[in-house]
């Protein structure tokens, strides 16, 4: 069975080490993703991107970080100060919790829960609360409209997201029945992220082969959940002058984007576990395969952002309720039927 890295440490020490490690990893990841996004957008638009600060602009992200750290934190008059100041924390904290659940390989896990997939979706739901707090607490009509849009969008697209993941949960429960790991019979749980990867590794077939429709629905819903183009309606600059974080400056503003890039990374990690075999792969170590697959999905997200225009809000909601939700329900019913008959 997979063992976590922190099994033999004192609980408090284990938690502190885990939080520090996750924060460091997420910070490096966000810096890399920001630089990569600027270069990918430049490549797609036939530009050069950042080139001035450091070789090929590699130090530009650090310069931007220093700029944000030194900017004045402005609190407008009339805001609800408690809600206004807590909103970035509420948006950011679940990101760290969700990242701790990811299984990087059979021997590299920070935490291992039988309901890991449920917890990931639960932590993702907390971000909606933080976004609404930012819009409401700002006492600004543009921020409030952006927050309301984001709440409607996130709640709507969580439905096809979870329904597509449930198809995998059913398959893991059926295919993992009676499975042995290291010579021992193990009760495979469909909501355990490590078990989902182990079933794919044992059968030598990734679930994207069995569930291409669920994989596509999950990826589209992840784009919407992370406010990525063409679903970045809450931040439509032409209508809402940046949306729910209009009134935030300096590091408060940076925390929202830190959470957005981290959520994009976490969504890609969950998709890797559910549909692309997680750490499973030949020759290379498990963590290498895990991050190669994850960053490949992150690259596709960036590619889509700089290729397609954003949708109108009515188009976004119609696409979810009229296309994705019925399709995900149909896919789930067919999956259940096939499992029952086979």
C-alpha cells in the first residue's frame, strides 16, 4: 500500500513540514507558470515575450514579485474590513489543503485519505466563498457583479465536473474488486486518489481510453472552475474592470492570482490522476511522469487561453446546463449500465 512521507514524524512537526513544503512548491510553480504563460502567449502571437530582465526574461517574474511586495496595500473607504481582508486568505488556504492530497508516486504521498477526491472537490468549493467575500466586502458594484458571476459559474460547472469524476469512481470500484497489492488483498476505494492510479497501473490502461467523453467534460469544467479563457467571465475587463478583485492592490491582488494559477495546476493534477494514470509510466520515476502529464495539461490550458475569445455569460451558462450536464449524466448512466452488465 502507498505510504506517506510523514508517517514516522510527530503530527505537529509533520503538518508544519507539509505546509512549508507545499507553500514552497506552489510558489515555485506559480513563478514558472507565469513565465511560461507569457512565453506561450508570445509564441502563439509571434512575439518575443519578456526578454529584458535576465537571460530570455527568466528574472522578470522575480522583478514582478518584488514590485508587488513593495506596493502599498490600499483599503478603500466604505469596505467591510473584516470580509475585505479575509477574502484573499479564504481563496488561498484551500489551495494548500488540496495540494497536500495529490499522490505523486506510490511512495511519495503527503497524505492518503480514502475520500481524497471528495476532499479535493470540497476545498475547491471554498474558493467560491472567498471570491464572493471579495466582491461583497469591496462595496463596489463592479466587484459585486464579478463575484456573482463567478459564484454562478463555479456552482454550475461543479456539476459536470463531479459527474464526470463519478464515472471514474464507478470504474475503480468495479475494476479494483479483489485486487492485490504487494501480495496482499486490498479494498480499493474509488475516491482514494492513490487507488485510482494503482488500478490504472495494474490494468495497464489509462481511464481516458475508457472514458474520453468524461475526460473532455472534466477538462472543460476545470477551465471554467479556474476562470480560464474562454470562461474568464468574472474578470471581463471590458465590462467589470477586473471583477471581484477590482479594489485589491499589492500582495492582496497577487494572492488571488497565486490561487488562480495554483488551482489550474491542481485541476491538471486531478485530471492526471483520474484519466492519465497519475504516476504510471515506463522507465522514468513516478513523480517525473506525474509532473510531465500535469504540465502538459497546463500547457493545453494556456494554449486555449491564447487561441479562443471569451464567451458571453449567457453562452457560458447555456453551454453548461444544456450541453455538459445532460452529456455527463448520460455518460454516467451508460458507465453504470455497462459495469452492471459486465
